[in-house]
C-alpha cells in the first residue's frame, strides 16, 4: 500500500474519553504510515491475509456445499457407508474435523509466521516513543 | 422452520409428572448454584474498581479461562435442550444445527478476534468507530448491539420463565410472573455487582457444569448401546417409526423449494451471525493480548465442538431410548428430550437414579439460562453507557464513575425491560426471536466489522447504511414472515401479512448489509485522513501496538 500523505488535520472528535485510542496526533499518525509502508509490515500483512482470506473462502464454500448437498442430493447423502452410518453422517462429522483442523492449522501458522513479525514491529514502535 | 426452531430456542422441559415428584431436589441444586455464583459475584465485585474491571474483567483472564467463558456464553439452553430435542424428533435435520453453530467460530478466529482485541477497548462499537466519525457510527453500532441483545435476552427470559414454571409445577400466571421477576433480579445482581469479572466466572462455572452433565449422559447412553454408534443410530431410526429417512437430510426441511431455501437462509445466518454477536465479541477484551484472544477462541472451538458432538448422543439417544412418542407427549417440540433421557439412563421414571439425574440436568439447564442472560445484559448495558451515553450524549465529557453508574443503571433498566416484555409477551415464539438475533447480527454487524478492519475506502456513510439497512431489513422481513402471521404456529395466528415466504431473513438481509456498506462508502467522499487513519488501524490491529 502507498505511503499516506501526512495531514495536520486532527480527528473529528478529539475530546472523547477514547481520544487517545482513536485519534493519534499527526506526528504519531505519520509514524503509523511509515510503519505501514515498511517492507516488514508488508510481509506481516501478506502472511496474515494470504492465509486467512483463501482459507475463509474455502471453509465457507465447503460448509455451503454441505448445506446444498443436504438440500438437493438426498440419495447421495443417504447412501450407506458402514452399518447405519451414511454419507450425510460422515460429511457432518467431517465438518467438525475440518473445523478443528483449520483452527489448529491457523494457530500454528500464526505462532510461526505472524507473532514474531508482529512482536518485532511492536517493539520497534514502542522504542520510538 | 417453526417446528425445529421452537424446539431449538424455547427450552421448555415439560417433564411435568416426573419432575413434580422431585421438585425439592431441583430447587436445592439450583439454589446451591445461585448461592455459589452470587458469592463469586460479590467477591468479583470487591475487585472491580475501574472501567476496565467492570467492562473487561481487568483484562486479567487467561486464554483457557476465557475459552470456557465464551463456551458458557454460547452454549445456551437452545443448544442443550433444543438441539437434543430437534435431533430426537427430526433426526439428521436437527444435527445440521450443531454444525452451523460450530463452523461459525472459524470466521471469528480467522478474521475478527485478534484485530478486534487489538483495536477495541470495551464494546463492539469501539472497533467500528475507530477510523470513522465517532458519534454517528457509535450511535448505530450501539443501537444494533442493544437490539440484538434484547431480542436474544427476551428469548432466554421467555424460556427461563416457562422452564421454571413448568418444572416447579407452578403453571399459574401469577407464579410465572413472580419467577420471571426473580430470574431477572438474580441476573441484574450478577451484572451490577460483579461486572465482567463476576459474569465471566459465572460463565466458567456454568460451562463446566454443562459439559460434565452432557458428558455423563453421553457415557451412559453409549454404555447402553455397547459403545457402538451404528447400533445407536439403528435403534433411533427404528424407534422413530421413520426408518432410514430419520438418518437422512430432509425430514424437516426437505418438503418443498421454499423450505429448502429457508434452510439455506438459516444456514447462512448461523455461520455468519456468531462473529457479529456483541456479547460474544466483548469477551475478547477480557484477555490481555491478541494471542490470548486467539487461544481463547481455540479453546472455545474445542469445548463447543466436543459439546455439539455429544448432542448426537443426546438426541439420537433420546430417540432410541425414550422414543419420540413419549417425547412429544411431554413436549410437542421436543425440548424435554434431554431431561427425559437423563431420567431414562439414570434408571427410569420412579427410580432414585432417574430422579437424581433428572434434577441434575434440569438444574444445569437453569444455570445455563441464567448465565447467558447475564452475559447479554452486560453487553447491552456496557454499550449503552460507553457508546451512547459517554460518547454520544455526553460527548466524552463524563467521568469514569458516572459512566459506570450509567452502565449499572442501564443493566437494571434492561433487566426490567426484559422482565416486562417477557411477562406481556410470554406467548411469543422464542424461536423467532433468537433466529432474528443471529440474522440481525450477521446483517447489521458483520459487514461493518469486516469492512472497517480490511477495507481502506470504507466510509461513515457505508457503515450507517450497512448497520441501519441490515437492521431494518432483517427485522422487517421477520415481521412479514410466516413466523409472525399467516398460520396457526405464528405469533399472530389470526392475522395474515406473511408476504415474505422464508422464516429466516438471512438470505436477503445479509447480502443487502454487505452491499449497502460497499455502496454507501463508494457514493460518499472518502473520510478525511482516510489513509493515515487506516494506517493506524492496520498497524495497531496487526501488531497490537498501543492496545488497551
């Protein structure tokens, strides 16, 4: 993303109790823009988005596919797998399994690829204060 | 729709005959729960000194503790009694609910929990108003927080009143009102005295009780069928009288094209609603860091997932061991399936084991309702005090003391409103009310949450269009749906203004919420300072710099 132009305009309501949280002075905003356009931050953002966005698309599609199969593919869903267990039941359990796996996978990714980058950037920001 | 939803969300065990014999035991167990949780609340109250303590429990909870508390907030009586009942009566179609409720948590984990934790402070609106015009956006987000919470709250209160009255055998109008009032009072005490710290501990205690109770029944059921799931399913299908169809999709939603569309609509609302529920979102503020927020969602996914897996044993177990005839005889929508199953696996009606298990499970159901109701009251009173009062009405010129006093007064008022509504509207279909809460959350809150976190061009007008548009369209479509009028199961069976054929508005109102947010932003000027503000939000939400 491109470097934000620094303006001297203050935020619209600087007097709220959250003023410090929601509206940084121009100098600080400038630093945020600097960090935002840094290569390290670009990597952190890419590591987050390129993982979370496609995965979200995937699990929502998988869930909707399952809903649609339940609605419109009754014969397929009713076919026997083992004993009284049918395809519908197995696919339902598979939704549980994929949910657990995605949660675990994302956490592993976050711990390895996101947390160290985020911590380094935070340390840099806090040192600059 | 009406059938399964009322099974899911009213939560009314009607084990009238069986329960009346063992009232003393139920009352004792429930009183112990209330006494213990009130003691915790008083203890937590003593440690609650400032706004961070009251709204966010001092941000002192660990990921595991908060994961339990999230589970406690999420697994309402609807899940425990409703899904078990829905599976017991409709077989496979009931199980579909468990899946939607669980998968929904991935949206919260991957997209919302961590950035929200880093950029917000006390309420959902904190994060939404971050880089937009504070007052109008806070007003909108505060309004939708209160609307979602009150509808959710109302549903729980209706269920609570009916549950208490029926189990205690006090079916008269007078005792029902008295009991609803008492439930409301306990819940207001939790919130005003204990704040977020007290409420969180109540959720933790309740979650542990609910998991243990469910686990006990599951083990006893599996033991009866020789630990063979296929045997359990076979027996359930046989006892249901519907044969193989009981184990296949379609028993409830497969009737025609409209019921199928309705199912898609409901599925969409469930999977996208969770990440927009304000009482769930503010739980992310009770932990110190985004990492802890991630951890708490992971624990919640594990606990809630295990719980929903056990609903399979509960539901099919009730179908196999209690039988749908006995279940429908006790309660037409199946809400008593779990307590009846507890009685059955404990040794059957009339046995001591059966009586004890029935009492335990009923007390757990009470605890569940009480805890969920407290969480909702806290979310809405916090939003009123912090968003509407402190930042909009008083424009930030208020002391923390005044803000907290306002929050406590708001909790009393919201409690009173809930009590009043449920007294006058206890005939209301609680199902419509909770389904509405999920659909409203997905339509009015989720688009703004995602746009404000991930889209630089998002503007105040987009947020307002999306929140108000989602709110009005989802509430409006429910008003004109078959839930409210046009058939004998509706809220007003005598009237007919059911112009919208689906019981759940999600299929229309959720895409509309996203569309309005996008359109409203593009049709307005970019926010002044948009680049700098987005830079600040993005850096803070990803790095956790300056997080409260």
